[in-house]
């Protein structure tokens, strides 16, 4: 309390008379000291002091000569005072930037808020002299300091970054943050020489992934500092924003990413990155590399690729071959199942695909279905039915009236990577026939549909994509039964059944 | 009526079958009726349109039809009195009205009564009081005496008055005495009644001896029935000898049992296929021509067959049936009741029999008594049957005699799980079983109405108790093993309750798992209790049904367990293998395909291998091709490998892995592998008929042939391995191309006219009943609307007419007045002119 009071009186004195100017050290010392409480109090006090000084324009603007250089002598006392204060301001900013790496979150938050306060004030009462009309008065250096503080190399700063998000709503702040991040990535990643920096990259990602780009130029109305001539400036142009945004992402994705981050980027890519780029095709390299990695990353890259192929005329050789090779047992188990099958449905919806290709897909999907859980089966069986409807030539898979009587081997070659070589069209869908014996009644019923000739209209699978095992369970448990059949074999104990498997391997100890 | 007022709607054609309603009408009459009605209602309203005052009839109950006129009068009078009460009105002359009798105030007489009270008992002594004699017989000396005693000051003028007084006094006194006597009698009656009631209450509480003594007294009065008569009557009621069916031989019994099982089996198969369920339901049952449609079905022969078991008469079910008989008898009442009672209780004493006989006769005498006794009888009987049953229990398992000797014979069904637990706490498992059995028998649903609900609750308690036993630190699986039997019996009695409670448990478990997945992103295997519940499900319900309200959710839950739960410890592996066994057991009959099972077995084999093997197979979800928790089942120790013996895995390890040393753990691992081999073998046998058997088993085969280090395993394990591999490899490969089922040909469109039966002419036939009703409603609405519009129009016309007539009236009045004025003016003018003329003259 005493500290706060003394700091308060100090600020009062400083603002009252210039004679007290040397008391500013009383404020800066605890700030440099780094004690938690002292720093908190001093930070607030400094904020008030320099805020007021900025408003009064009592800090010297323009280029800053080195302290103690000869230029000083030529100045008047007033000028000297302003210049001196400006140096102290500079010190204060430096200390605050250091405090952004403090251990205590409150200190970090305080320094962030104070610095952003300075940014706002500097934008309104610029320290740089306006030389010509097109000069941007936004304090870019100061903002860079903030951004550097937000992106520490070796610790997770997501909490502080989420605190910072409120400032990102200002269009000009966002624009300059994007630029600062681009610069920061350039500087940091240059040094590391292709070694991934998980924390740094994670921080960058959490800073830039929530960026909400405006859709129209007319949406850009919220500025922290509005200059008279702002309409002519780059800041007010959507094109410039997009360009900066694009540059930032490209520089971010240029470097090797940790796997988790890779997935996260791919998840948001199609939704919040591609639409705001001037040249989405620039993402092609990134996406093709990701598509080639295999596994879940490939599945995720599919979405971005689809947009590029669909809207930006990307030509992707052997796309279907690649898609075919993506099918492995895990597709029925992974989290992104719904997304993958939604896209696969889109890719296979073309009626111009050759029959051998579709047949290979059908055969592979049903082969893999032999290890799938019921919720996936309930989705994939109508999916296969839809493929049959779109491509009637494939119906030989379920209906081959004049085929050989008995085969000793399934002609389909599972290991073949080339769909055309897989001999899928010579095979039959025995897998689905096996699934007619599935323990889940709905799956068995769905599989039995293929025994009959299919109806013309396609099934809507969009509702089935997100089906979860728990929903399935819930549905069954809520069904009302008219009567409950009972076991008639008399119980003779827990393991007392005839030929009980448990009795062979377990004991009741 | 007047023929000129009748209007006839002439019909052009006579149509047969058409009812005509409006052929004759009386327009004049109906119009006048309408006008009259309007004048009564509309005109009144119109006239009162500007008035806000209302006339209210405040006479009490004037429009209340519920009150009878007399009562109405009485109430009105009372109301009037109430209003006047306490009003000191100067005009009310009757204010200080005093009722008198012979000029004497009645109030004073009432006061005098107190004095007379003292010698009211004179009458009882048989002597008449002096006053009474004085009043009735002229008084004589008494009066004189009185006069003398009253003293001289009374004098002559008081004499007539005192006599009058005396008589009045006497009358009042006698009246009061009468009333008092009445009061006394009433109170005595009341007391006896109360005593009776109290007695009745106690009567039910204490044993039945006291009523007997009472009845004995009565018996003395009535003549004892002749013994001969009794015998004759009894003979009349005695069952005639009937030819009984011959005893069935053992083979026949076995055959019947087999037939029953076959029927049940056929049922099960039908449900397993799950297709023709609906078809079966809809088939109407055959109705005999002799059926009286009274709902009576002779579905089975109630008569029991005499059968022997181990050389003794098989009496196991007898008691229950007897009990049933008794119940029926109880409804009929009468002698059979007593007889059956006599038969059933060997230990019943002589007096009981007498008692019974007395009962039967007293029935005839007084209805009230018999009713009471009937109630009593029933209650007693219940006790007895319970006792009988518990006796039987004792006899049936003599080895239980010693421990059960302390147990009470009757138990109430516990209302909460806590009481249930406390009931079983501290008992041996045999005692627990006995308790459960007794609870079941004492509260059989046929004994009382609420028993069914109570016992249904018991199912849930028992399940919960089993779960609790399984979650103990050292699970009491032996006890659970025994407790399954009563559970099965209860389940047979209350399938719905059992299925509901198991479904509830499953839903809870699934819900918990879902929550864990949402929070942590991965699930862990549940405790032993859930596994036991799943096992119990397979014991209680048929697992082969195509769809079953309990088994199908259990399937899905188990599938979730195998695909979602992480495998991090040896216990997890054992739990997983337990669920695999469950799956195999569930589908052992129906041979349904469980993909999760095979995938899990592949995964188990995968974690038994050293890392970084060349692959050729893929593992799915809970297992990962690389990463943590691999080599969970890998055993490298040569010594452990050699010393291994196939052992049964104790289930308790699932909750608590004993602090075992490495060797034991290694042995357990090897047992798991052996179990896995066995499961592979069993599933191979199960699925060999599936068309894509080889594709399903391919990863297993690759693992077995290429990766599993057979030669390192001990010999016993190698045996398991080879038997599993043999099952996989001996299967032939058969692939027959699929052919769709032939479509049913679509029937050609035909052009024969559609014939619709016409049931009633003049009515629209088309449409279903609902549609017809709707149309009718619409039509009625239309008609009503038209009628309403017409009425409104007529109302307006009527109003317009009245308004017009008002205006006319007003105008004519004005004209008349104007005329009058003008007339008077003219006369005035005339007079004036006449005067003027006079003046001028």
C-alpha cells in the first residue's frame, strides 16, 4: 500500500512540475528490479505517467539521437527535457518488454496491457514526424516489441496470446501484427536452420490461427488510430491485408512443423486460410507434401486439395491412385472419419469415373470393413450402395449370373496399389455377404440390402457420417420391447453353461 | 291448424328411399315464434342499451333448485332472524319477549330443574314422591303439610298459585327424568359399542383362543349337529373315485421334457433369424365352433401326474399347488376349506379342528360373524402356508438345517438396498440363498397384490449386491456364482424388471465411458463388476436373438470396450480377453460375425512380439503399430518359459494384480497367449462358414505363421498354437460369385373397373372413416355458418323495424303536437281578430 501511495505521489509530482523530473527513476527502478508486486505497481504508474506525457506531447518526437551525443547542446531546455523524457520512455518500454517474459502471469498481462496502451496512444499522438502525407503513423516498432514478447521461444504463451486477442479486432493492429509475425518468423527460423521449435511454432500458431479476416473492404471499420488520409493508406485496403496474411502463412508453413501442429493447420486450412489468400494455389506445394505423408495427415490434406482442385483448377496427377492408397484399416477408426468420407463421396460422385476404379474402391472399402466397428459399417454400407447406383457397371460385384461356378481364390489383389491392376471387377463382394452375419441387427439388415436389386434413389449418408458408438448404444437401449425372451437353459453358476469357454481359462478366485 | 297457413313444398319426383324433412312448413307460425323470441331477448337488450342499472334478485335460494322449498323457508327464516338479532330497534316491540307457560317464565322453570334433581331417585325405590302424589291425587295431607311448612306468610292469595306451580314443577321433573334415563341408556349403548370395537381390534392381534371361548358359550345354546348327519353330508361332498392317468415312465417324462426343449429351441431359432416375427404375430388363432367367446381357455391339464423320484413320491411342487387350491377354496368358503386345512396341517391341534367345525356352522348363523372369521381364517392360512413352505425348505436340503436353524421363516421384501444388504450381511452364502428363497416364497405374487412390485425391486437389489461383491478388494466370486441361481429364478418370474435393471446398469456404464472419452479422449476398461454383469446377461437372456432388448445394447457396449479402451497393463489385456470370451459365448450359437473380436486378437498377438518386426498386417485402434505399451505380453526369460504350466487365470487379478514376482507375471502372460490361441481356434471354427473367412483371418494367419516365435514357446503352448493354426489352414477356399435375388415381377396394370360396395344410398361413400367424419364436420360447420348468418340478418331486420317504428312514432307525436300548437295559435288568432272586429265595431 505504502509503495502504491509513494508511486502515486511520485506520478503526481512528475506531472505537476518538470523540476521533479529526476523522480522518474523511482518508477523505473522497481520496474527493472522485477519483483512481482513492485513491478505491478510501477508498471501501472509508468503507464499513467507516460500516457499523460504522450497526451500532452511532452515527449520529443522524431528521430532519436544517441543519448549523450553532441546534438544535445544545441537544444533549448524545454527540448532537452522532452528528449530526456523520451529516453526514459524508451527505457520503460524496454523494461516492460522484459517483463513480458516474467514468471507471474499477472506481470505479463500488466506489461502487455501497458504496452498496448502505449501503442494506442502513440498511434493517436504520433512520435514520428509526419514527413509527407502518405506516412503511416502507426508505432510499428513498438508493436513488434509486443509481438516478440508474445512469441517466446521456449515456453507456451497461449494464455497471454488469448488475452491479446481482443486487440486483434482492430483492423490496423491486425495488419501490423501480421507483418510483425512474418518478420519474426523470418528472423527466428533463420537461426534454427530447419530444426523445428515446437514451442515457438505453437505460439505462432495460437496467435495467428484465430485471426478473423474481413470478407469485404466495407467490413473494415474498426481502427485503433484513424488518420485523416487513412483511405489512401495501405492499411485500409483488403488487398494489402490479404497479401500480408498470405505472406505470413507461407513463411510459417515453409518450415518443418511438428506432427500435432501439422494436423491442426490442416484442420483449419480450408476454412480460415484458403479463402483469405490472394493466390490460394501457392498452398499447392504444402498440400501435396502433406498429402504424400500418409495416414491422418493425408486425410486432412484432402480437404484443402479438394478446394484447390475444385475452385482453382489444380491438376493433380494420379489423384485417385493416391486416394486409393489412403484407404487402410485406420480410416474406420480415426476421428476424421466423417470428413474423409464426406470428401470421398464428393470425389467419387462423378459419373465419368471408369468402372474399374470405382470397383476397386468398393472392393477395398468392403475388405477393410471386415475390421470396422458397427458405427462405421452403418455408414459405409449405404456409401457402397450409393456407388453402385452411380456406377451401374460395377453391379457385377453383387450380381454375376454367368460367372464361374466356384473359385478357389478371390481375384481381387489387395496389395496392388494401382486400382486398374487390382482385378476388382472380376471379384464379388463376399465381404458384404459376410457382414450379413454381423452381430448388430442394423448392420446385418443394411448388408442384406445388397442381396436385392437396389432402388434408384441414393441414400442420404450425411446423417450417418457423424454416427458415434454411444449414439448407437443409446438408440438400442431406448427401444421399447414388447416382451423379453428369456434363456430357458437352467443356470448352474456363473461359468456353469455347457462348454463354457470361461471355465476352460478362468477361475473364480 | 289453419290450412291457409300451411305451405307445401311440392316434389317433382318421388324418390324411393329419400327421407324428406321439409315438405310441409308453417311460415306464419314460425315467423311469429321468431318475432316473439326477438321481442323477449333482442328488443329487451335494445331497450336497455343505455342503461347501466341492473335488477338483482337477492332472495335467498330463489333460483337454486338444489334446495328443497322447506329447507329454503327455514334458511330464509334463519337469515331473517340473524339480521334482526342484536338490533335494538325502537320499532321492534317484541324485543323483550319472554315465553311463558301459565303465566310463568319458561326460563325460570329451567332454573328450577336443578333443585328437583336431588330427589330424582325416589322413583327407583318404588315409592312416589310427595309432590307427585300431591299433583296427581289431590295432595291431601302433603299439601297441607307443605302449606304448614311454607309458613304463614304465604297466606291465601298464594295458595292457587303454589298448586299450579307444583304441578308444573312435577311435569318438568318427570320430563327431565325421562330424558336422563334416555341419556343413560344411550351412553351405555355407546360404551358397549366402543367395547365391541376395541375387542375386535384386539381380537385380531391375539391368538384365536378367546373367540373360541365366546363361541363355545354360544354353542351350548344351539343343538349340536348330529354326527350321522355330518357324515352323510361329508360323504356327499367327498370326491368320487376317478380313473387317474397312469403313471408316466421315466422315458416318457424325458421325452416330454425333450419336446418342451425342442419347442423352446425352435423359438430361439426363429428369433435368431429375426425375420418372420411379424408374420407369426398376425396370424389369428383358430377359434373353435363351440367357443363361447367367454375367454375361457383350457390350455393345459391342471391335474398333476403322480411321479416318483429316487423311489419317493415327487412332492416338490405339491405345496405350491396346494396353496393355490387353498386360495380358491377360500373364495368359495364352506366346508372344503376346513377339510383341506385339516389335510394340510398335520401338526394342527384338535381344538383347531373343532374351531374349524364351529366356524363352518356359525357361518350359517350370522353373516357378520362369518365375515369376520373369514378374514381371520385367511390371515391364519397365510401364516400356515408360509410355515409349510419353510418347513419344506428345511426338508429339501437337510444339510442346511444346522445353519438355517436360527433364521426366521418369514421375511419381508426389503424396501431399500441398504436394508437388503443388512439382511444378508454377516450370513454365509448358504444362509443368504435360503433367505432369498424365503423372501421369494413368502412374497409370491399370487399371495398379495403388492408383492409383484416388491419382488421386482428385489431383482435390482440383487444385481446391485452382486456388483458390490465384485468391486470388493478381494471379489467374492464364489458367492456371486451361487447368487446367480436366485437371480435366474427371479428373472424367469419378472423378465421386464430384470431386463430394465440390466439395461439401466449397461446404460450407466456406457454413459460413464462416453464421459471419460469426452474429457480425456480415451477410455479405460471398466471394473470387474461390469464384466460380471455382461456375463450374467448371457446367462439370463438368449444371446442368439437377432434383436434383443438387453443383449443388443450389451453387444454394442462390448464392441466399444474392445475398440475404445486403451491397453496399458496386463490387467487390461486380461479384461480384453475376457470380453473376447464373452463375445464368443454370445455368438457361439448364432455364429454372428464380430470384427472387433478378430481385430483384438490380432492386437494381442501383436503385443506379444518384440518390437520392429517386419509387418504384413495392420493393427487397429486400441493397438498401435508403434509407440508405448508394446511388448506387453513378450516373455524373454528362458527359465520362465520352461517352467510354465497352463493355468486358469484367476478373475481377481482383474481388480488387483498381486504383488507377483517376474516369473508369475511371465507365466500369466503365457497363459494369456495360450488363451488367445484358443480363442483364435474357437473363432476359426465358428466363422468357417463365412464366405470371406480367409480375408477375415488373414492377419491372424500372417502373425501366426510369420511372426510368432513358436520355437521359443514351451511345448504346451506349442500345442495350443498348432491346434489353432490347424483350424485356420485346413479350411478350404470357396468363392461362388454373388447373384442377386430375383425381383418379384411387377404386376401388370389392369383395367377392370373398381367395384365399391354401396352400403347406404344418398351418402358419400368414398374415403375412410376418418375422412368421412371430417367431411361431415365440414358440412355441419358450413350449415351452422349459414344459419348463423341468416339469424344475424334477421336480427338486423328486426332492429331496423323497431327503430323505424320508433322514428315514426316520434314523428307522428311531433306532428300531432305541432298541429295542436298551430291549432291553438289559430284559435288565439281567431279570437284576437274577433276581438279586434268587436272593437272596430
